[in-house]
């Protein structure tokens, strides 16, 4: 088993709800505060700064770095995409009503692509503010998370349609059914070898899909762990949050799975990211966990 040191970094007042997390271009970590309606910056020196959303509310979920050096995030509560600069300046882009944006990722074309959870759409937002939407060939599929792929396309999870989707830059969509029924795929991430990792929150499994659509599944030792988010590691494996088990998990390139219990009870780990300094997970109870392998 990999030896891992875990430390907790208090981030926000109880109830703020750290949820999404990403490494910013300024060397800091940036997080969404889903309950408080804000964005937080955790600097390399440990200093925390919180930015309430403008306009207020918005229920921010997932955050990523854009090609313009700003942070972009989904506002699932008011159908907007938010943008915040490393200096804290904010702006928003309105989406069609009922979009329910969830995951967001920078695309190979320099735009931001998002998953429309409640609208059966994938959308594209240019850094100039233009919005394009592409309908999915399913109803009630609940497009959840999205990542840039190795093939000039975006890959995404369809939680209720039990499928992994691919959309090219022209909006053409291909769906790949997940072998396990009612698996509930959520988190998704590009691996260094060009495959794509995803988690199956309802089945307690991880999945891996190659660009030609071949899927391999990996059952977790604890099938009730409810894996949520995933990020690849450079050694061919991946780190993932186990929301239902209060753990951070790791799978190596051979398929071996380890689990690492968090030091605080009921921490509700959600988003996860990796930097040269280790692995970082957003804990909805109000902190960040730092794992140092």
C-alpha cells in the first residue's frame, strides 16, 4: 500500500460547502463554495481568501482554468457560467434557462465546455462570451462532468443514461453505454496515456474508456463508497474521492486499489485535483485535505 500523509487545511466557515477544486495559473488552489455562494483561493502560503459571487447566489459547482488565465466555474442555481480573475474580478455569462450547468472543462479549441445537467445538452462558451449549445440524443440523461480528451473532443458522463459520451468540436455526439446497469457515472478525467477514467457512484466502481470506446471496470473493495470525483496521476493510475466512505482512493496502473481514510469524520470529500505538491480534495464540511504520497 502507498504511504500517504493527510493533513486538513480549514478553508471556510462551517456550512460554506467546498465542492469543486482546481489548480490555478497563479500557483494557488481555487474552490467553489456551493452552499455559501462563493469562490475561495488557497494560496501557496496557506492564506485563504473568499470571494462572494457577483451576483449573489448561483450555487457554484465545478471550476477550471481557462485558456485566458482566468478561472471559470458553473453556477448551477442561476444558469450562468462565472469567470474570476486571479485578482478577484468577476463576470458572468448567461446560459439558456433550465440549463443546470454541472461540469466544466477547457476544450482543445480554447473555449470552455460545460455539461447541462437538466437540459440534455453540452454547451460551449467562448472566452469572448459567445454561447453554443448542442442537444444530446437522450432524454433525462443528466449530463454531469466533462473533460477534454486526447482526440480533439470532449468526453462526459451521463449519470442517468448510464453512458459515457463524446462530443467533437462540431457538436457530433457518440454515446458508449456503461457495462454495469444503473452504475451512475459522475466524475471523469483524462489519463496521461490517452484513456479516460471515470467513476460509477451508484455501482461502487471505477471505469476506464479508450478513445475507440472500449470500457474496463474496476470494482472497489467497498462497493458502498460512492466514488465521486477523479484525477489521473502521472504513473498511469488515478486518485478519487469516496464520498460515502470518508476516504480518498487510489488505483495504480495494474488495477490495484488502496484507500486512505480522512482524519475528520463525515468530511464529505467531493472535488479532487493534483499538483506537484500532492493531491488535494475539497471537503464539503469546510476544509481541504492535502495528501502527500
